[in-house]
C-alpha cells in the first residue's frame, strides 16, 4: 500500500462486500484497481483465475494488464481476466455456444455489416431510405443496450413507425441467427439473456468469477449493469470505479444513474470518494468544481490538489473562426519558445470533428506537426477488410455479408445478375448463399457456366476450411491469400506502385498479427477463435490510437477522456457548439456541462479557452454567443483577452520574438 493516500488505501482494503469508488478526474483510480488485484491475489488468497477486471476500451485494458503485470510475479497472474466488457461477453458466448443455439465459428457483425442487413431487409419490404435506415440501426442498438428484446419493443410501440421498427428488429435478429452471426451489442445482451434463462450456467460463471472489478462504471448501459448484477450474485464481492461527472456517452446508452442504482440494489454498498487530484493545478480544479456544481448530484465530491495554485485560466475572444485558429497557433508557438516545451505538450480540444479543419490549416502554414485522433484504423483499409471477410467466411460459411464482399474480389466473372438470382434462390429456400451454391435446384435458375463458377468457389472455401481445421492454421491462411492471387490483384487495382506496396504490407502485417495471436493463445486454438477475437479487436480499436508523440494533438472532447496534457486549448466555447445546438433543443445541458468538465480536467498546467465573435456556418458568417459555461467559471481566476482587453507591450514583444524564432526555424529547414 506504499504510496497510496488514505482514501485509496480504504478502497483497496474493502473486499468483503459491494464497493463503489467515486474517483474524480486524475485521482489515481487505475492505480487503485491494479493494486487491489495484486492485494486480492497476494494477501487475500484469491486464485487469479477467479478474478475479472473489465473496462471499455482495448487501450485501457492493455494499460491495466501491463500495470498488474509489474505488481505480480511469475505465475501469480496466470488465469487472471483483464478485458473489455465485450471481450468477456465473447468468452461467455464461445463457452456456451451450444446452449445459445449457435454453431462454432459464428461471425461478429460490425456497424457496416449490420447496416447492410438492415438495407437488405428494407429492400425486401419495399421501404426505407438512407436516413431511415440509420435511425433504425440506432434504434436497434439502443434497444439492445437498454435490454429490450423485439417482443417488448413491439408491446411498447405507440405509433405505426415504432411498430414497423420493432417488427424489423425481430427480422434483423432472425436473419443474424440464420447467418450464424451476432452483432456488437449481442456480445452483452446474449450472455444476460442466457444467465436469466439458465440459472445453472449462471452459477457456474459466478463460481468462475468470484471477485469482479469494473472501471469507468458511469459508462455502463442497462444491459451491462444487468450483466454485473448477475455475475456478482448474492455474494456481491465487487468493486466498481466511476465518476458521474465524466459520464459523456448517453448517445450510446451510458447511464450515470447506474451509480445511484447500486445503492438501491446493494444496500450494503460502501462508497469511498477519491478527491485528491494528482494531475492539475489548483485554479484548473477550482474552475472544474464550480462548473460541475451546476449539475444535480447523487454523490457530492470536490477535487483538490497539492500541486499549487497555478496560472490564471485564459479566455481569448477572436474576431472570427480563422482568427481563433491563428491565435491558438500563435499561443503554441509563443509558449514553446518561452518555456522550451515540446509540441507533444499541447492539445486542441473541440466539440465536433468539423472544427478541426481550420486548425489543421493554421498549423500546416506554420509547419507545426500535428495528429488528429481517430484517424484511419488499420482494419478500415479495403485490403484488410477483404482478407478478414475471407477468414470470416472460411470459419462461418453462413455469413452472407462476407460472401457478398469476397465473391468477386478478385474478379471471378460472377456478375450482379448471377448474384441476384442466387440471392433470390437462397431466400426462397431459407438457406445461406454458400449452401445454395451446392444445391441441384440452382441449375434451374442460372446458366451452367455461372453455377460452375459459384460451386468452384464454394468447394475451394470448403478445402481451405478443412486445411485450417485439420492441418497448419497459419499455412492455410497464407495459402488462402496466395491461391486467390491477392497480391497481384492489389498491384493491378492500385493507382501506383507505392500504394500497391503499402497495401501488400498491410496484408503481410495482418497475417503476422494472426500468427502472433496463434502463438500467444497456445494449445493450437482453432481459426474460428482467432478470427472472432480479431473481429472484436477491429470493432473496439478503431479510435484507440497511441499515435501522436511529439505532435500537437487535435481531438474531440469525447476522444480526450482519460488523457492529460500539460497545456490545453478548449476551443469553440460558444452557444450551439458547447453546449451543442441539439442538446440545447433537447434540454440536455447536463451532459454538455460534463463534456466541458472533461475538457477542463485534461489540463495539467495551463488552460486556454477560445471563442469567436463570428463563425462561418453554411457558407455565411453568423454572430456567435459566448457559451453559458463561461459564466459559471470563477471570475477571479479568469483572464480575458480580445474582449476590449489588449495585451501589454511586453507580452506583445515576447509573442513577436517567438514568431520570428519560428520563422527562422522554417527558413533554416
């Protein structure tokens, strides 16, 4: 317990019942979780395989696992579960696959696959357009996150539109099952449904997981809350760590009220508050405390720090959005020159992605390196998606989405008319496209040459699957890529040699990745397990990037959660930006205030907020009103600039020197 403050020690020692650690921003919550895992194993006699720690992102799980690894020696961590909620759900589904009624090798549909199925169902019903389909996809996901099944959705429908959506929800689930597939939300919903239906299986899992730790508990949705409830059972041996002030994911089902529900559902709940902040200067925390005090709270807390008072918070009002970007970049140049800072010490945070463009332009003009978080994921490259689709199809031949993606990549002279007739035949027979390729009746609907091509493709898939199942898994993966001549296909379809080489490298990296997973898993795991894990990794890791060292970081406030930077610029502090126009219309200001709170508490040493008097919207300049949140900050700790307040001559001279130094650096390059 060395190095832990008294409240952190109390959180570590409480192990006999339900514990809620209310952890403010920068209060060392990850340290508490990791040290508690070590304490349970080393001091309390827990077998590591009876402990599970869950969080929300792969990055957070990796960090937690690495920290625990430093505290435990040798085999002390053998069998310990440290994962995301969805990875735990995947493990449960794989273990209970027969009871759930799925075949081994099921596919996991990502958002694009799910949208493809919804569009197909809409076409069959003769309804639907782009916006309606997006709304339906959101609604189905919302129902699953709220633990609402199709029957309940239909019972609660109060309009024709809601009834249609509920009926499509039922069709969507039936088709997923027919494809031997689940979607991302099913990874939580299916285990919960299973546990509620099969008490004996639930008891087995309660015996497997005898102590549960949950990070970022304020981000749980209703289905995740129910999963936790079921897993901990009557013994209620768990520790959840959360902060209702940082709950910013209502749009994807998160319910900060889950923290309050714990008191209702677990009367013996012990609440421990972590209020000492190890990240930010006193003035930054004072502003954050005063801002968030305007929200209603079940649990009151107030952050404090021993790091000193710090510099005043600055608010810069620019003439327009271009001036705002120029002023921010000017501040970065000046601060770097004056304090010998690194570009990686600075972050520009905003409410919406569209705000980044004008800052990118200003940074490029000054040759300042920058990184935008949430950039293109490895798995979003076309060539990676192609090979992943092949692997999904090899491990689950009923995956029609994967079949349609790869049937003509590379080209096999199987045209859209052939596929349309194949699809019609498969739908009438109630079978998958792959199975339809082998049916004798298909010859009555398609020319002999088309049937031969389809059947040849399907037989080749069967052969690859057999090699992967009975022989060398990795050899089968390499054979797959070789036998479709995919590398030559990439060279022929790329715009130049450089792009072709980059795409080939991506495929080689994917194969190496599968090989590493195969070695790490041990015991020669089936290809189905590797593909399922990789698919889930893809879905969860798309915005989970560690890039950007040594560069100014540009990111949304949502992406910034969990991060910290010495110097933060919180830009666009205006009504209809922060708080966002939609939230104002829906009277959901509390979550917007939490977003601003998250932005403020990312700053370690200095915080600068900016706003524009005018901003370009829809091709015209419109006047902007300062954000209401600025009025909720302590005026005695604020320094305004640009609102009738000019810089003093010494500061202006220092800024001029910094710009000259930056210009000399550019000329030198």
